RNA sequence: CGGGGUGUGGCGCAGACUGGUAGCGCACUCGCUUGGGGUGCGAGUGGUCGCCGGUUCAAAUCCGGCCACCCCGACCA
């Protein structure tokens, strides 16, 4: 049971989104700042969401054939330097260990910012034959990147993630794997986190250092800015060549492996907050909520208390027996109104109110977190509480997705003139995704970024349109791309 | 790393301009009261005012320096 928390109102979302976000994260007790700059503490309610994400995503990852392993947090400095683009991309943000055991180290060690190098070093030793391919590993771990500017969950120096690394015999198979994982992420984030996505390829400028192609899932936050929620990279043979991952194929030819890597991080928690939260607090999709149902007992006199608590307890037990994550709010000395607000702040999807009246009538009150006002409340027969709760939780999951989907749809705009695009992005807020034809030239992308601060978020895959004219230079453009201001 | 802001009980703030030995709200403890949308009343606990130095009989307050954190930008999951 949580502690009673302070009762200050949160900063309204519409007034100051960044303040609102910090308020929610801390008052819903998801996380707190640490004594070390840029690092954060995951509190139990926040970590529970990560655990729910891990449990389901781990299942989905394993279903594709990958297995979990664990590689060390410390990597020889020289490893990072083996792939030119990779070191260029990560060198500025690595933390380096120079001393150990009271002595200066022979070779400095970096705290992993990602594990491509150490994993591929091991791959080179493990892979000799096409019979050993594909090799598909995943690890759940922490990584460290010395970020200039940090925000709880969205960008912290240390963060938790899973990173998958695979090696394949052919380009085609590796490319297929890249897209398979992209689809695993899309399915998981949309179905579990109820966050609708834009899916596509990254531009060269936004590509992972060392990758040949990067694919992304992008979501829209409540303030109209985009957030990259996961990436899947086709690495080609870049790392295989740098780390000499070679195998003999069926015709006894020595070949370099084709590789992928892919990951999602605890940033997803920030996305959940920013997509679903409102001025009352957090709103959690039932599938990842640490507590899915809370039972709030209501009573006056001691004799009422006994009856209500007995009934509330048996209802909570029945829900629990049906595999729902339940809490019975038995805290004393707090009014029901206080508890209602408290659980709303914490984002619990379904609240059950139970008092003497309900026991007398055989019905209790359901209050849904996804709806507002009178609409949020309904009655359910006590005898059917388990079935009804499951049904309603399913509806809440869908309703949160539908609300977010509508918000996303309303924030996607197509432009065919640069001045109109610029006007939209420069306007107050300037949020949302702009869908425009782009020729693919970095110069045009740079112009948009410099003049509007929006970046290319994704280029949808497999566009079948007739093509059009680049919104910047007017030359012919095969594909359209999404641009947005991003976190 | 540039711009802005803030550092005073656990949290949010006042006090600073005009130096005089620290105050308010919330939280916390105890008692009563109340309980279907943040109950009410009373009594309490808790602070060397971010750090270092200077001015002064006297510094939260004035002066100098430093540090930390937050927000906005550039860079990035």
C-alpha cells in the first residue's frame, strides 16, 4: 500500500507540459532524481511497469528465436574504435574507467553505451560455420551515455533496455530479421502500451552509427512532439568486417556475417506518461499497470466497517484469483475522496467503490480512469464483478489506444508547399507530424531542421504512390517522409 | 557547452530591497471529529537559511567566489 502523498495539484498539462511531466512522474511515485547528475531512481510503481514491459516483450522476442545472454558492462577502449562511424557516434558520450584496484589501468575501459563491440568480439570467436547461423542474442541490461541534458525516463545518463544482436549468413535474412523485430516492437507498443505509432526508415542523418539502415517506431506525445520509441538496425557487414566475424558457407567459401541490432529502453515509460496522462495524473494501460484494479471501501460506523471490509476483501481475493493485479485500499483515516484522487494520480485503470449501499443493493461502482465525469462511473453486480472487471479492463485498454490514435491522426498534416510547412512548424507549439515529399538529399533535410527545428522522424516503408516534388527543392521525390520536432 | 531560473525543516514557498538571532501552507506525530470526490478542530516534532570567504557589534539578508539542480537550445534511445 502506498504512503499518503502530498495533495498539491499538478501543473496543468496545457500550461507547461514539461512541468506537468515532472510533476506526474514524481507524484505518481514512478521515479525520483538521484544524487548523481543525469541518473534516476526507479521507484516500485515505475519499476513495476518496466517489469510488465519486460515480461511480455521478452516473451515476444524469444518467440522470434532469440535467446537471452549477458555481456559485461566494461568494454576495452580499443573495441569501441574498431568501427569508424560507431566510435565517432559514441565517443563523446562514453564514461571511461581509468583506475582499478588503486592503480591506473593498462588499457582504459569504457562503460558500455551499447554492446555491439563486445558482443561482436565474442561472435567472432563463436561463429565459424554457416551451421552456427543465425546467431540471435538478446540482453536486458543498463547502459551509460554521458548526456548533456537529461530528463526523467526520456534521456538519462544510465538507462535500462534490451539490446538484440544477430548474425546471419545472407543479406536477405538479416534484412528480414531487422523488419521482423521492427514489427515485434510495433505490435508490442501498440497492443500493450496502447501507443499508436508511425513506422518507417530513418534518414541517413538519423541513422545509428555503424548501421546501413535504421528503422524506427515513432510516437506522438501530448505536446505534439515526437518520441522515438524503438529502433531496429540493419548493420550490413560493417561490424562483421571490423570484428572479423567470418564463417565458411556451404561451398566452403569464407564469408563475413550479415548483422542486425535492435532495442527499446525505459524511455517507453516516459512515452506512456506523455501519451496517456492527464491533469489528474497518470493513466496506465491495463496490460502494463502494476495495479489494474483498486478496491476502495467506504463506511461510517464500526459495524459498517466490518461488513464492508469483509465484502471488499472477498471481492479483492476473487479478482486476484482471476489473475488480476489488485489492491485493497484499507488505509485508515483517509476519506474516500482523497483515495479516489490518489489512485487517479497513480493511474490505476479501474477503481471499484464499495460501501453499505452497494452491499445492500448487490451492486458496486466501477470508475474507469480512461473516461471523465459521469461517463466514467457505472454499476456492476457484485456476483459478476470478476467477469465485468475483465471486460471493462479490455475496454479501457482499447479506449486509451483509440484516444491516442485520434490524437495522432489529428496531428498528422500533409503539406505541398514549403512556406505552409514552415508556418505550421514555427507556429505556437508547432507540434505534430508533417508528411511531405522529400527528395532524400541531406541538404534539404538540413534546411528544414535549421529553419524549423523539425527533423525527419520516419520514411514509411514500401510507399506505392506515384511520387511527387520535394517540398524544399522541388526536384522529383519518390517517397514522402514524416517530419516533426522530437524529444 | 550557450541562454534563463532556483537553492531557506521531507515538499512548496515568504522573509532579502531597508542587516537585529527564522515564518507560513502541506506532509509527519498524538487526540477528538469526519467518511459516496482532496473532512474539520486542537496540541506537537522538525531548519547551523547550497558551500567558502569578506564587510559589520550583528548576515538568510550586503559584497566576492564556487557548487548543485531545473527549464530552454545545440547533441543524442
